[in-house]
């Protein structure tokens, strides 16, 4: 992909930066956007219905960006522009009562993220959960809407879908149930990528419980000392979303945790087997979805949720079109793959054995050409161990979910709500936050405009204007999710008074495909557990 900025785009960026600087000098960047008459009328009617009046947020220190005051601000991945609620397409028509349970679920976690969220969620408990006007007014009073644009300042992105799959399985290892569903390995270690030295050299490190700590002031000559291990920095992947590097011990070395191929051909002796399933590709799809149900022969259901990942980048084998190009256009950024728009030219192709493809979370993947037995520690395999044939090095480990009903638990730690929960890239859209999505329904193309709550993420979900819509479970949910890949736009709702990314200034010139401006943060809200900034 050509990343050289055109002269026109570069001049446009300079003009935009100059305008932003002038706005800051004049105080415009700290002027709250004028509320529309429609929003004011709605707020007034809801107040009469029993909603509460908000308390003005405390003033922020000079130079900080504050939601509700700054008109625009940027991160390395995205730009956020303030808009009135009346300008959000479909805002006035949505049934907000459908989103309310998901929002209250997020509040259980968000109340620990600062005073703004604690106050907002406390006032939410006083809103009539059945009064659509009161709920709409609550969001208009408590939040400011910002449209998300990518680093090329484009508003359009990709909206896909996912679901909770159900596949047949067994607690016992016996053909055809020969593919293990692993729990989190006990030998997996973690290093904080932010605390690792720059460069690609080899450093000495100690293991403290499950954590790897680099020892400063030591050279390679010291690595023979007791308790010290050699860590080759050139071999690790640093840009995981949670900034954790997954490692294992081999002799006196700390190595990246096993790849999918290594797990399948060498086994995972330090991981508990939760169940066995009959299809390697069905297990792979469940790993990409992040949760699932395993149905036993007696009708019992084992519900599994995401527990961990091996730290390897998501690198699926993309199906090829007749012209030799991938059927799922993608952009590679670092070790991440970002799905690109293709205007839904595969709407009717949902993937499956008959097509030789796997359609999941917007990607059309090629099924493996050869698939065989995998090694399971303590089990005698029937036939040669050749692995599943799936080339993606990433591998997801699960845990049993105690909840037999409701939605699966997402990355934010709360159950997902079918139709109202989405998965996002938490660097640009922090988990737990309300996000209004404008897109089209799969199959029919009818407008699908509704308030959702960002409560999940995944290795396949990368990019600023990127949402993955949770459809629930069952065959219809699976069909809709596999078919869903549409153009869409996103508006994030930020609590008024919340400190966010640095305001756009003249030094933050953005060029098409080029690097972000100096000093821009990676994350919109660098909150531990939501998005960890460098």
C-alpha cells in the first residue's frame, strides 16, 4: 500500500492544523457545542418524567482536553469531533430501553474508573428504565457525542458481526472427538511490554510468580547466575492490546509462548483440557469468536469463555478471489491486521464446507487443505500427528463459564447483550462506553442505527472506525453474524468533564497513511484495564 502523502492532502492537513491552532488561541476549542433545540426539548420532557438534573463538572487544569468542552482531539489512531445529538443519524428513533440493561451492566465496572463515571452511574440508577424519553435525555444531559474518524480522517469504517457458536463435543477423548479445548496453561508467564528495554538485544530477567522482570545493570555474562534467564527481545511481540508479552521457560531462556502449530504437534502439557470436539475448524471459529457452547451427547452444555491467548499475532489464511487477491481486503499495521471495506461484495457467501471457506467476523478465510490428528498429552492418537492445518499462529485458551443463561462474558467482564453489545479496538474506543452505530442490517440492507455498549474486543478487531456487533446465539444469529460486513460510522458518548486525549494542535499534522503527529497518545482514555498507553 502506498503511504506517501499527496501534496493536496498534505496542504489540507496544514490548513486544518492552522485552523485548529487558531481555534485554540481564540478559546474555541474549549467552548461547549451548542445544544440543538430538539435535544433541549427532549431533555425538558424527560425532566418532567422524573429524570434528575446534572451537576456541572469540575473545571479541568489548563491544557487538558475535556469531553463536552474540546471540539476535537486526536490520538495516534483516530480523531474525535464533537457533534450535536440531533446530527447523529437515527438518534431520535432508537429505543434506548433496549440498551439500558447493557449500560447498567457496564456501570458495575465503570464506577471504579473515576469520579465522573461514579457520579454518572449513580444518577443512572434514578432513571426510569422503561421510559425511553427519560433514558434518551439522560444520555444527552450526561454525555457529549463525538464522531470517530480514522487516522486518514475518514468517517467510514467496517461493521461486522459475531455470535456464540455451539459445537458438539465430549468430556472424553474418543473419535471423532479428538481436538482438545484447552484452559489457560499453568506455565505461561507475562512481561509488561512497557517496562522492557527498547531494541532487539538480549537481556537478563527474573521470574517472580507469573511475572517476568528485566534486571537492569546486568550483562549477558551474568545470565548463568541462579534465577536469571536470557530474554531475546527480537523474538517477542510487543504491540498486544493489553501490553503483555506471553512467555515460557526453556532451559535458561525465556521464549515466546508456543504457536498454534507447536501446541497442536507438541501438545500443551500444562493446560487443562475442558472438553474435546470433532472439528478443528469449528474450534478455530470458536476461538475467533471468543466464546462458545459445547453440546454433549446427553444434551448437557459446557459454556466456555475467553481466558487467555498465546500472545502470537492474529494471522489468518485469507481466501483468495479469482484474480488472486485476498477476498477480505486488509491493512497490516505492526503485528495487527485491520479489515478494510469492500462494499459487501460477498453478502450471500456466509462460508462453510461447501464453499471451502470460513466466514467469521468479516474475514473470509480459507479452510485448511489437509487436517489430521493433534497431539494431546496422555492420549494415544489414531494416525499420524499432522495438526489441524490451520496456519494462524494465534491460539485462544478458554475457561468454563458458570452462567448457564444470558449472554457470554465479554472482555469487559460483563455478560454481552444480543443486539446491543459490540466488540471494538479499545485503543480508540474504550470498553464500557456507549457507542452509537449507523450501518445496514445484513441481508436486507435496511438502516441499522442504534446505541450499543462497547463490552468486548478480539484479535480480529483492529482499527479506529471498527465495530463487531454481537448477534447472540442460535442458527439465525450465526447466519446474520457471518453475513454481516457493512460500511458504518461510529459516535462515542463521553461523560461531560472526562479528561481525554490531548487537544488537536498545530504539531499534530496527520497525513494519509503517515505516522501520527508528535506527542499524540495511543489511547483515547489511558485507563488501566481498558487501554494501556505506552
